[in-house]
C-alpha cells in the first residue's frame, strides 16, 4: 500500500471515530435525557440514567481527541498541495478543540448540581433543577459557537481536496457546501434562535453528505499516489 493510501486510511479511521462519537454526545444522549422547557423532568432523567449522561460527555471528549489526530493526518497528506491552506485547516481545528473541551464543563456542572453534595443543601430542589437547565442551555450555546469552527475548517479542507488530484473534485465541493451549512446554522441560532431549527433542517443533509462521503472515500479508496498539479507562477 502506498504512503498516501496509508495516511488517507489513517485519517479515515479518525474521521470515522468522530462520526460515531460526535452524534452520540451531541444528538443521541440529549434526545434521550433533555426535556426542553422542563427542568425537573430533565434532572430526573439524568439522575435515572447518569451512566448514559456520562457516556455522552466522554463521547464528546473522544470526538475532540480524534479531531486532533484527524487534522494532523490530513496535514501530512495535503500539505504539499497548498501549505497555507493546510496550515489554516490545522489552525481552525486547534481553535475549535479547546472551546469544545471547555464546553464539557457545562454538563459536568449539571452533574455536580445533582450530586447531592452537602454544600448544595442551601438550594431547594427546584432551584437546583433550574440551574441544571441553565448549564445544559449554556452547553448548547457553546456547541453553536464551536460549530462555527467545525464549519470553517471544512473550507480549506475542501479546497485542498479539490486541488489535490488525490480525490474526486466533487468531494471538495461537498465539503465546502457543508462548511457554509454549519456556519449558517450557528449564526442563525445565535442571532435568530427561533429560526435555528429551520436552518438546521436544511443544513443537515449537505453536512452529512459532505463529511460522510469523505469518510467513506478515505477508508475504502484512500488517496492516489501522485504529485499535485503545479500552479504556474503568474
């Protein structure tokens, strides 16, 4: 197996790990435990399924660890195509990951509030439940902030894929479209919250198609062993 294929499949492994762990922490666990607008029901769900709630936190952490190794593998593969775009791709990921890690303090704070620790007896149960909901809502806002960078890194990545000659150009186009989907969803949620779900429903398809297509191509096909086309100096 040539070196490009090895690196591409390694990147595909890390991308697949992200594609598995990310939805568990961001979508599946919240859908099972969080009841929008009902703090008491949400708190009771977390207490009844604390292990599942913790799995969601760990899944998000694993996703971000995989993200670091993914972008490093992609940098090795694509830096010869355009050094500036490859460096920008890495920089955007390295901004996103710390924000995502810090955002995990919000669900951990929710767990602390429900821990029954003695110093929390100054609060009434309904007050604790309301505070839990505050931290879970803060987590959602934190996700919308970091999602801006989850989108932006796909722009230089998509351009690199398009220019590389290692992959079909359509994969690069799909990644760039996914970039704008993530960014549009985040800014709509932050500026016009009531329309966030509407934009998300339209953005979800290009996001999924763009990234899942790339994951499958990296894992199954890999990358061609060829030098990228040289751009003539003007």
